[in-house]
């Protein structure tokens, strides 16, 4: 490019610098646009609109109260039973009530902020250290001014309706938490197993003789009488399900207190994983390991089903067993510790 053209280009781009062929704008070439012009709202110009907005905010808070009250009503009016329809109605109506309770508070607060609270933008410098007494006193004045401008203290209708909404909306959640039931540590501590209960195959309910359990075999076991239950069968089975395995007695590492919990190498352990309750159903005959398919927790059958891998935090509970006069396997007692996940301990 000729010197004449360069001089002409330089005159047109006096506010630019060139680096590597790219134009770089000088820092002082762009002016600070500042804050956008403030747009006056109708509630700022008209008392009528201001009062109407206050009534709308209060109405939203009242709607929240109605929604929370309806959720409480639905909880008692549509109790859960074994029928699918009651579960659907309870869930639907309870959810609608809670939704209205939360949305009423949320939308009401947003509408209050957008229509009645000051909306002018302010930019202030932030102090990095503790301010002076004058600055702190000024901060208190600003807080009081904000309270005055928001109208929280003087707008009794909004304030009282907000108090009512905030007081009522947590109640449905408290009742739902109550549906979680009693402490799992207590309900999981007791199962259908008791002294003298025969071990039977799942799901037929056929009693098992010790002679039927060959070396290396695995049986899925339930208490005798469980297959005859109609109500509560699934709940009881979930707690009482057992895996029965026969090993070479020389391979068992039994503590002194558990010496009589097995019979001729036959051991019985809870089938419910102590991590999150999945069924432990995979047995590796060569390694004598039980594997949970959900999260790969692995238990050593030869050593009291202790955890050797995975997220489970404690061994599978062992069911003490014996043999009756007819040769059938029976339980000596219930499990000596709660079955299933250990989350209840925390």
C-alpha cells in the first residue's frame, strides 16, 4: 500500500490501533453508557393502581393459604389404601394443593417486588473492611428506608396474608414425612422368623431337609406359612427372604458365638443387601462370594458374609438354623440384627 493510502487510512481510523492486521479499539474510545433511563410504572403514578397491585399480592398469598389448606384436607379425605385408585387420587390432589401453596407465595413475592417495591437501579462501592460508625449508621438507615419503601410495615393486608401463607405451607410436607412410617430400625429388626419355623423354598413353600442341600447348592428360602399370607405378604417376604448355601465345613470361619448357627456346613443369610436393599442373588461357587447386582457389593460366605468389596457398610445378617427331629431345617430364632439397608442407623 502506498504512503498516500496509508495516511488516508490513518486519518479515518485515528481512534484505532493495528496489531497483527487486526483493529484494536482504544480503551477511551468507548463511552460508559450508564444506567438505562428509569421507566415509571403505573403503580408509581396512580394510587388506584398501587392499591390494586397490593390487593393482587394479598390475593396470591391467600391463594397459597387455600392451596396448603386443601393439601391438608386431601391428605385426610383421600387416605392411602391397597387400591390403586386411592393412591392416584391422594397423590394428585395433595400435589395440586402443595403446588398452589408454593406458587402463591412465589408469584406473590415476585409481583410485589415488580409492582410495589422501588425499582430504581443503584450502584454503590463495596467496602473491603469494616466501615466506620457513620457508614454503619447509614446502612441501618438504608435498611429502614427499604422497609418503608417496600411497604412491608404499613401494608397490613400483604403482611398478614404473607404470614398466614408462610405459616401454613410447610404443614403438608410435615404430614407427608409422617407417612414414611416408624423408625426402620425397629420395623426391620423383626421378621416372620422365630424359633422352630421351618425353612421352605421360594415360592412354593416346600419345607427343606438338610439332606436336600448338596455341597455348593443355593436355595432361595422363605419362612413356612409366608406363601399362605394374603395381606402383607410382599412386605414380610422383603424382610424375611434368605439365601441358603452349603459349604465344606472346613471352609467356614465361624466365631465362637456362631459355632452353632450353622448345620454341617449349611449357612443361611439375609437376601437383602445392606447397602440399599437390593436382592443379593448371585453366588460364585468357586470363591464362595455373594454378589449384589445393583452396586456390586460382594460378601464372603465363608467369613460371616463380611463385605469384601462395594459400598455396603456391614455384613449380611445371619439366620441361626438347626435341624428338627424329622430332618427339616428350622430357624433357631429371628435375625439378631435388623435386615436390609443401614441408612436407618444414621
